[in-house]
């Protein structure tokens, strides 16, 4: 049995006995105040490291998995009343307790969840099994005593008893989840409502938060293989850190996504500038942020013709992260000649952005994704053996090259003290 899947069976076998013993030791001191706050966020980085943690608990809360809320699910105006949503997620760091964050960002009415569980272990909210999440807000559960293995699949189950929509989703997950009702069970590659799983871990240095686009989300990778470059990075770090993947396919730095997919506008999510506090600064245990954005500003219509606007936006995000004590690592923009939107002009913008990144005038450190995947004989193209087929996105081998390109020393350390 593959290592990534084997842990799930082990957890299922031991969860009952471990949970009973741990609950006695943990006691009711783990019950946390229910957090229900605007998704734009007003939390400081210090609060995000251990939000709503009970005073008597020890250890640090670290994000083991995240998925940025992207859009309303198509044709979900009534939600999924009476259905059970089984979100399957893949962990990075492990821990001895977990908590979940649920989002109703795109809902227009309150969302009721009357049952929630992590690997069949019931989850509560301020001590209750049910919770109501107001439209546009999110809520974080009480901690639940459940062993969470690193590098393993985890099942987070939610039941929605009433009609309430639209459903907040993260589509194109490259992970199989399930939706069950009285008519049967259907597989899906959407994560619904769930946006974060945090674990309690006394030894982890913290979380590495990656904000990016489809190349971070893993477009072109094999479903359920966990071969996104962030998964490769987590493997190389031996799962000591949480790795929070906040990639959204189609995402841009400067503009909310103009994409419309299946009738859903802004299908590539809000711009990184708008979502940075919610998706980076508020992540539990955040220590380092990797910014892998800009290629959609270059190639997606309307194309940004001024490299200085892109580098200025990257610099502004860096300043915001440093203000919260985060180390910032940036990625160069990868080649895309042969893709339908490539032009010599857009490529020159990409090269100018990369020049500024390599000069060290934006980030604390950088990872040269461009160099890692470009064809040395045609440097404006990606290597054929890394190409998923469209000349822009990567296959598993390409994502492996990106994950291996990260110098592990760059994700630790302190921000630069000098100003730009």
C-alpha cells in the first residue's frame, strides 16, 4: 500500500482508543471560543498563529492543509440540503489534535452545519455539534482530540440539513472527495466549505504558506497522487513544517480574475492583493510565505504591459508580510511560449519581472522556477518532458522539478531589516 494512503487506515484503527485516552488528559480545557469573522480578516499575525486557543492548552496550532475559497459552486443556489459532504484532504505536518475552518464566503443566507467530523471523530463548535455560519463569514471549530498523521489523507465530513446557498467551493482540487445523499454517493474534485485544517504540534517550527495560481494549485498533475510542487516541498522538509497551499487556478496579482467558468464570474478568485490577509497573514502558525504569482497578469487578458506594476505589487505584498514578521520567498515566472496567449511583448514583461526578482530587490530570497523548467535550447519554452500538453502547465515531472528547486534554507530565517 502506498505510504500516502497507508496512514489513513492506521488512523482509522487507532483513533477510537487513542481518542478516549487523550480526551481524559486533554479534558474540557480544549473547548475554544467559536470564531466567526469577516473573511477579509482583521487579525494580526500574532493572533493568527494561535487564534482562540484555550489558555490551558499547550503546543502551537499549525495549518496542515488549506484551500482558498474561490467562488460559488455553479447551480448551487439551494446548497445541498440533507447531503453529507466528505472532503478528502492531504496533510503536511501531523499533530495530536485538529480543528477545522468552514467558509460561507459566497453564501447569501446563513449556512447550518448540524454534523461535522474529522476521520469520524465528532467536531463541536463552542461545545455544540451544530453551527450556523453567517453569509460572507467563516467559523473555526473547537479542537478535537484525534491523531493526525503527516503526509496522509484525512476525511472531514459535514452535513447540511437545510437549503442554503450558493456553496462556497474550491474547484479543480486534483483530489477526489464525495457528496452523498439519499440517492447515492458521487465523487467530485471540489472542496466544499472547508478552507483549513490546523493541528496541534509542539515541535513544528510553523507553516510555510504558498500563495499562487494554477501552477501552485497543481493544474496538469495527476489526481490523488499529491504531486503538486508544494507536496514535493513538504516531502523534502520531512513534514516538519505545515505547508499551506493557497493556489487558485487563474489567480492574478493586480486584478480580480476576469475568468467566467460554467457561468461563475471571477472563477480565478480575487486578486492576491485583495486576498493576502485572509489567505496568508491569517494562516495558523505562518512563518514563511512563498509568493508564486504574476504569470496570469502577464499572459491572461487583459495582459499587463508594464513589468513595474507587477514588481510593485510583489514588493507591496512583501512589505505586508514582513510587517507581520514573516519571511518572504518569491518565485520567478516560468516560460510559456507555445501557449495561446504568448506574444513577444508579454514574454518581455515576464523577463523584466524575473530580472528584478533575481536582482534581490523584492524578496528576502527567491526560487528560480524559470531556470528549473525552461528548455536550455529554447529558454522561452518549458522542457517538453515537463509539459502537461498546453505549454503552460506542468505534468508530475515538471512539478517535481519545481519542488526540488526550492533551497530548503530559504524557507527558514528572518526577514530583511533594511527597507527597500
